[in-house]
């Protein structure tokens, strides 16, 4: 998998090198060493080209932004900020000329680069594009400029329905680009992205097969509207897709079930969490693995030995979907998606009828949305009061409806017991919302109040482990700056892969769970490393999994209904060494495998119930004493 990522990065770099030789390159000065420097502009030539309304200006703007698509930085120094400021000053000058508009073949690329434009702009004294946006709103033929300038950092927010009125295709491109970044670390970004999703226009169009970002983001940034947002997307997918499937029910004694995923390899959390459950089916059914990716990109750690056959269904770069004939014309009794949303193929396929019965699970813990073709969601009964959030009929297993992933890391026992309390915030790139960061800020304030000091934060550090996934969209430097304004004691880790992160995290003291989209596997890892964690409890799987884990290990006192109570407990752990020591000793004395892992066949029971009783629409809780659905 790592080799594949490196190869893709090399191809992107080659593409940019070719672009450097094309029209527009004379306005951009490439850095001698991209690892330590960024492009500059040839100021006099750029000014002259703008004055002459030379179309080369638009090429130069795209060329400059394309550099940051493949070259990533954690922070930029003053010289780099000066170069960015010169670039944006020239861009705003070009945008200010009403009669200077980009040629049609440049419009799409300009709109698609809007998110990189916004993230880089945030590092300069301009901070936002509000002033330029107000100017462009006075112009005619201004849509391409407006779509590039309108982002979540802006105070000026245009009603998206008016944008869709003008050009649904460009509006859809802009709609997706608007959401690209690292969560919502400022109040304005959180409010604007929430509004953006809450009022998603039903004219949205999937202009490309790559749709995972928008599909994912709605759950993180506007969770109560995820079902509705995905419903709009699903309707659009069905209008756009060009393939169909035929199914002939198998005459075999054993059911034939297809598992659809590209995460079925030993190092991925989806396999580690769902593998034990799917393997319960082996004595009962014949299984086919449908791998949503090309065969030449399959990791060496793929698990395929117990499947009757392995098929590969994937998008080509041009958007054509490769469907193997054994899948297009199949005898599947049921298909089961382990992780709808973690590949483009899984999203598109979930809007097709491949088999008479179609189900999904918690590989990415949320509904497939209204208007999909998924019949059942096999989940946990911790969500029995939230079934209205799902478009599918719920079949609920006892507890989480998942199997904890036991870490493959070997403990180093390297805990640093000194005068600094190190707090782990191991959250994915989409989980660092402003509300949650403000909770961390309140923890800082409460610690300072208790210590009676001058407000300095020498007693503890907040370690934000966002994984290398933070290195995207040129958003990291602005994200770190936003975080540091709220949390001067934050340390952002963006370079550590799994084993390096685990070794670092093991040195620390305790963990804090994210909210509203909480963690699961990283909380298991926290316990494995000997670190207690505190969590806010919600009503969904993704913010109740932490509660369930704490209950299992006898640490229910670390579950909280309100942020204020969690803030107080965090301050307790930071300022009270005896409490922290007692919690760590409690975990050290547990047999975690025995406590967390149950041997059962609940997933098998769920599948058997679905096959026997399909179709049904009332929630079924597996393990009941009778067959009456609730």
C-alpha cells in the first residue's frame, strides 16, 4: 500500500513538472528546493500580463496553486508568507478587472482549486477573500471568480441556491471544494460548513466518480443531516450511473454472500473490527470477496484465503467502472458492505441492486442515506434509540455490534513519568471542530485556575495526533495557526505513521475522545498502551463506543453527559497525580483481551435472520428471547 501511494505521488509530481514548462511558467519562479521553499511570482511580468488582459495569467494562477497539491508543509516562514502575499495581491488585481475573465477551458480548474486558494490565503495578512468577493459581486460575468473566492472562512456567504440557479455543474464542483480542508478549527468555518451541508441543494451533480469527500464530510460536520445529504447524492448517482446487474438466485444448499470492500487486509481497522464477524459465516455460506480497486494495487496483506472467489470492481482514471462478468451476472443471495464511503466504488455500488438482499455495517459508522439500495444495517443495540437516523432497517447485535481491533504494536513500556502531563488527542483529520477545540481551551483555563498561577501552561501538553492525513489540501499550516490561537500548549503531529505514533503515545498520560464523531479503535489502542481516556456520550455508535469501552473496563466514571463535567475530570487528571496513577494502575491490572473480547455468533444469527425473514421493516434485536421485532 505504501508503494502504491509513493507511485501515485511520483506521477503527480511528474504532472506538475510538465505543467512548469507550459504557458504561464514565465510568470512563476520555481523554488530550487521545494522541501524548504515555495514558488515566487515574477512581479513585473505578472503585472504587465494583467494590464494586457493576457490569458496567461489564469495559467499562472493554476500553476502556482498546483504546486501545493503535491508539496506539503507543516509551517511557512516569513519569506514564504511574503511570496504568498505577492501572489494573492496580483490575483486580487486580476479579479478586480470586470472585463478580464478566465477563458472557458480554465474555469473548471479554477473552481476546483478554490480550497487550496483559501487555505494559503489564510496565512497572509488578507486572511480571507471577503474584500475581493464583495468587489466581484458588483461585476458581470463573475461566476468563476465568485466560486473561487467563496469559502468557509469568509464572512460573506452567498445563498447556495442562487449559485445553483446560475450553473448547477459549476455549483456542484464548488460545493465539494468548499468542504475540503482539515475539519473546522474556527467558529466561522464550523458555522459556514454546517450551513453549507444543512441546506444542500437537490440539484447537486456528481461531475466525477470521485465522491468520497462530500459523502464523508456530512457525517462529521452536520451529523443530523447526514441521512438527508446522502439522500440527495444517492438520487444523483442513480441518475448518472450507466450500469445494471442481473441476479439469478442460487440453487445451492449454502447461501452465497458477497463481501464488498477494499479494506480486507490485516493492517486495516475495518478488517480487524469486522473480520471476526464475517468469518462467523464460513460454516454457513460460500463467500465472494468483491475488491473495490484494481488488482495491481492490492496490498500484500490482503486476506482472501477463505473466499470462494475474489473479484475486482473498480473505477478507471477516466471514470469508467470495471465490473467483472461474475458480478454483473451473479447468483448472490446477499451482498454485505463492510465500509460504504471508504471507496468511491462502494458509494456508487450501494446505489445499485446487485443482489436481492443488501446490507451494511459499521466500517464507516453511519447510514448509507435516503434513496440508496441498502436494505439492512447490522449494528449494535447501543443505538436502539437512534434508529430514525438510519434509512435502513436496523438489525442490532448486543453491545457495539463490532469486534475491537487488537493492536499489532509491541509495547515499549516507555512511559515518561515527569512533571509534565501529556494528553493524547488522537483524532482523524475531520474531527477537530471548533467546539471541541474550545473544550480543550476550557481545560487549559480550569487547570490554570486550580494551580493559581499566571495562566501559563507548563503543567501539561495537548498532543494532537492527526496522522499523515493532515498533510492535504495545503491546509495544515493554517490549521496549526488556528489551533495555536486557541491552544498554545498544543503539539500537532502530522508525520507519524502507525508504529511511530504508538511509540510516542505510549510515553503519555491519558487520552481525550473526540465529539460528536468519536473514536473507537484508537480508544482500544489507548487502553492497550495503559492510558485511561475520558469521553462525552451521545446517542450514536460513534459517540457511544467510548462509553461502552469504559463500561467494559470498569471506568464508567470517565463517561460524561456534559462537556463541563469532562473538563473538570481532565483538570483532575492533570492536577492530581494520585488520581492519574490510580487510573493507570487499574488498567495495568486488567486482562484486556478477556475483558473486551467475547466469543459469540451474533453476526451469523443476524445474517440468518435477514435471509429467512426478508423483507421486514421493524428493528430486530438479536439475542431476544422471542422472535418479535422491536
